[in-house]
């Protein structure tokens, strides 16, 4: 039979998949046996699918495949030739209700640059299947609601690939006399194809055990190249903490005898929760003080926890279809956030998470790529692994947890795990459990899943001095988003408290207000002095609050609020108001901020890490997000001016902190992290003050540091300066970490984030550096991703930043469409800029869209960004 190999990219305009078109699978695949003859250039994959007609119908079996041609097809052991290829699918007519369908294909992992399916990384072979990578390995109904029991056999060269891992438990292994060896793994838990994984390589293991709450012993292994073994203890420790935490907090126990994690250098995102065999981007496993910052340590623990928690929220209960992605991701992010909060400062963790939400999700929700937490359609599902699905999705779970309270929330998750275990569920299933066990009506709350856009709440507080009564007028507005011009009012849980302006004492208890109307007035009785409003405490709803609070009110709250988040928030709002006014009027009136920062630094009993967060100015991007038209140079100038004012006014304080917070030998603990963080903030302000010794101080820290947190902070300070030490530090850093990919990423990233005016030119030069490559996603993100969020450099008035990014993305798209598409959003901000910049940005988007052979991934992001 003469069949054309189907092209890797569709030649026709890509079509959208719609949520409303869902229908259950026509054929179930209760079992699959896979046999891999592994070879980088020619891996043979034989698959035997036990298939069952799921209901009375006369449809053929339809299997997904991408790029490969079946070498043979057998039904019940007999070769057949009545199959056909339709698009990217293999159609096999079947007469009975139960059959065994076998296929064989050849794939070439070494030329897989998309890093989806089976690919090579650092000489090892590994897989990535979520969302639709399994079809690049073999023919299969590659959708999350087809659950199968997998048996996997691998044969590979013994010396090149001494370690052979797959999902589940190892059942047998042996040697052949041709220099190969083999291993067989069996996973008793039915799972969708996106959770399939195998790894073949030359790896060393950090092994340990964990005894579960019912007394079963689980063998744990973290597999890395031998030279990296010493950097795996932190991840292993985090894994054990996660396993214990999920037992204690959710009553969830691990269910296999083995849990393995493998770290690879080439990976499209953070990590993957494959059943019993997590595969990680090495940046979220490897950590030692010399190469990883405190931020990296925290991220390793958070991602290890996240992937581990997926064993229940994702694997035991998976998603019916990809529109339900937030069912597992939103919930699992919420779980990892709570885990991290329990490891150190919950207040600082909440501040970090909100900062992240505002940096990535809010812009998405107000831009051309806005989509609901449960989207209605997609062209390429990889484009929907977004801050909205993950982080806004987590906020939805958090709001339900807030409304239910801890006891009923736990009852509701118990119900959910119990009722849907072993199935592919929907977001609606989850909400229904919250409703049932929580005893509340969530009909209106469901709009959070279907309406995109960040709700805006205006809040005005009035008080009759004699009458003792205060009135809080609230009104909500959900902005229009693409495809959703009219919105309904949402259910917004707002934690509110009033404080007395004179005494500084709370006037009321904390109240949870459920705002469900367009406008509502809340009354507070016996308010005996002028009240100041603390609202959306703990960031109880992921919204924007517009209040009529004055600079004095905000300064007051930043000193007196008893909710640490609200206290931080008041300071941020004060800073933001100052910076927005400074941007617009060209003059920065920083005294109120200076006073508030002074008071915060002098306050008793605040954690050092909290202080560090509280005194940091909002980012240039976030200031830009407040403005109708972003003027990147004016924003930069205003922010630098306020930084200088703060630096100068408090110079003795910054110097004192810098001296006092010095520590001896490096330790990783919440306390020590807080000291480092505040001390490095102080260093930044000393530099901002223009102090003559700032560069010398930074360089001395750079040279003396016994840890990456301090070294990188010093480098960051120098890289944004004109000091002669700048080049020295960069050269030292590069030489010292030659060959360490993860640290070289920092070298690229730090330069791309520099606030110097030559950053655009520097970044273009760095793209030609021998250590730069688009083939490694971490490296591409380090340079291009960082440049895209450097508001001033990227938005250079001549459009050079736009042109550079577009060229790089077009080149990257040919290798790795997913990673290219992820880096596109900065170009979609064109509506926010002046006509000249908008025109230049649009021209680059048009150029991308018109590029012949563009991937679906980049096409979807670029064409939607133009609308
Ligand atoms: N499920 C993985 C996680 O834990 C991420 C998979 C991302 N897949 C993708 N196609 N972007 O977050
Ligand atoms: Zn996840």
C-alpha cells in the first residue's frame, strides 16, 4: 500500500476544537502492551491494544498518530490491509465488540526537536506526552478519557542505556547476548496516554524510602547524571515532605511500590506528573548553595510537591477532556501553594503568589489571549497551559475553600476523591462536590469558570461621625474579553475589616462579604471613630480593587493592618499611586512612600522576608498595566527616581541593615532566607542612592559570597550599573560556571533583565554567543523570555526589540513550536502602546502569521494577538 507520510505541520488553516463538541470515546482500550526496541535513530514501537466497543454503534476504531506511518497493522493476530489514513488518524474497521489491534511504527528520537513524544536529551532517551505527545510514539486514541492498563517492555543497548524506567512497578529484566538488555514494567492503575512515560539512559540514583500512613514502604529514586547526584538531596527531602503533607492534609496516600523522578536538561516546561515516573526539567531538581538561589530552592520544593500531588489530583482522577485542564492544574497549584505556605512564611508565600498572578495572569486576562478558566475552544491545546488555567484556576479553588471553611472543604475534597477515583472528571464534577459537602449554592460562582477577565470592584466607605454607622458601597464590573462582550455579575468573596484612624485599633471583626450584585451597600454599626477600610484581605478574590482611600489611609494601613497581605497591599497601592502620578506628571512626590517605608522598617515583630517584599517597588510592567497608554521610558524614569529617593532618604538604614544582616556560613532556612533577601534589597537601594561605594560593595559581595543567592543579587545590581566592575563580574561568573547550563541561563537572563539603555543591543549580541542555542528551551527562555518582560528594553521606540523577538520566534518555531508560542505574548500588548509602537508590533505579528510552514501553536498565538 502506498501511503504518503503525513506532514508534520498542517498545510490548511488550522481548525478549532470546541468544548461543546465533546462526545465519549467510541472504543475503550482497557489494556495496552508496548514493546520498544530503543535506538536514537530508529526506535521500533510495537503496540497491542485490547479494544472494546463502548456502546452499540458501527464506527471503526480511530487512532491518533502524528508524523509516523504504520509499518504493519494486525487485528487479532492477523495482518490486515483494509485500514486507511485520514489526516493524522488511522482508521481500522472492526467487526466484533472485542479485538486486539497491533501496530508497529518507527520513530527517530534524536531528530525530535519539539521535545514532545520520545526524544533525546543529553544522550538519554525520555518522553513527554501531555497533552498530545503519545500520538508521536504510537497509534492510539490519544485523549484523556481513554484509560488503559499499561505493560511496557524496553530493549536497549546495555552500555549506552544501562537504566530503563517506565510507569508503575518493575516486573522483570534481563540481558540479551547481542549487547542489549531489556526491562518490563507494569502499571496496575488505568491511566490516559498523556501519563505514559519511559526513560532510558546512563543515570545515577539518589535512593531512599518512605513509609506511608498505612505502613507500606515506597522506594523513592531521583535519577540524574552521576555528576549531579550531590544536588538532589533537597528535591528528595521535598518529596518526602510532600508525601507526608498529602496524607496529613488531604488523607491521600501514595499507591505504588516505587516512585521515581528523572531530571532532564531539555524540557518544554517545568515538570510532568507521569504515573510513578515524574520527569522534570533539571532546573526544578538540582540545587546546591553554589548554583541555586533561595528562590530556586523554593521552586524545586514547590514543583516536586506539585507533581507529587498530581498523583491524586490528576492521575487517580484525571480530566475528561482538555477543556477541563484546570480541574487538575488549578487544584494542584492550590495544593502546592498551601504546602509551600506550611514550610515557611505563609504571608510571604501569599505575597509572592499574588505578585506572580499580577505579573502573568492579569495581563493575560486583559489582553488578546484572554480565555476562561474552562475555555470553550482551542486550536492547539499546548497554548492553554497558561497562568489563567493554572494560577487563576488555583484562586478559584482558594475562593471555594474560603467560603466553605477548612472542615467542609476537606469533606468536599474527600467526597470528590472518593466519588471520582479512577475516572476522567470535569470541573463541574468538582464544583458539585464543593456544593454538596459544603452545603452552599455555587450556581453563580460557576461564572468564574466560564467568564474571562479580571473583575474590578470599586469600594467607597462613608461614615457619619455622630451616628456611629459606616456604609461601604461596593460595585463590580467585569471587563469585556475576546468573544465575551457582555458579562454577568460574579460571586466575589471579599474579606473586609475596618480600623480606627485615631486609635489604630480594629473597629470590627473580619467579615466575609459575598458580593453577588452589580452594586451593594454594606452597613457597619457602632463605628465610633473615622474608619479606614481594609478590603480583599489575604487577596480573598483575584480581582482589582479601586478604592477612594487616600495616601494617608494607605500609609495608615501599611502600619496598622493585622492582615499581613493587606498590609503589604496598602504599601504597594501607595507606591503604585505615587508612580502612576509620577509617570503622568513627570515629577515623583515620594515623601509619603519614604515615610511609610521608614515606619515599616522600624516596626516591631515583622518577618525579614516580609519586610523585603513590603519595601520593593511594583515592577515597571505592573505600573504599565495601570495606564491607558504605556510610556516605557517615563515609567522607567519615575520608578528609578523613586528608588533613588528611597535609597538616599534611608541610606543610613540600608547601610545598617546591610551590615547587620550579614551572616556566617550559608544555611537554607526560612530565617536565613529572610536575612539574605532583605540584605540584598538593602544593597539594591544603596546602589539606587548613587552612593560611590555601591559598586565596590556589590563586587565584594559577588566575590565573597558562598552561595548563589548573594552572588546573583550582587551580579544583578552590577549588571544594571555603569560601574567598571560590571564586565569583570560577568566574565568571572561566566568562567566560573562554564559547562553548568542552569547557571549559564542565569548569566543570560540577568543581562536580558538589565535596566541599562544598551540592553536591546546586548541581547541581540548574546543571541550570537556560542553558549546561546534555541534548541534548549531553558536557554531560549532565559534570553528571550526575560527580554520580553523587560518593558523598557523590549519596547525600544525604533521597534528593534519587536523585530528581534519576531525573528527569533520564527527560527525557534521550526525547532520547537510550543516553546516559541509561549514566548509570543509580549508582542500582543500592542493595544497598550502609542500608535508608532503599536504599528511596529502589529507588523511583526503579521510577519509571523504570514511565515510559510508556521506551526499551529505559533499561528494561534500570533493570529489571536492581532485581533
Ligand atoms: N502537567 C504538567 C504540570 O504539572 C505540565 C504539562 C504541560 N504540558 C504542555 N503541553 N504545556 O504542570
Ligand atoms: Zn500540573
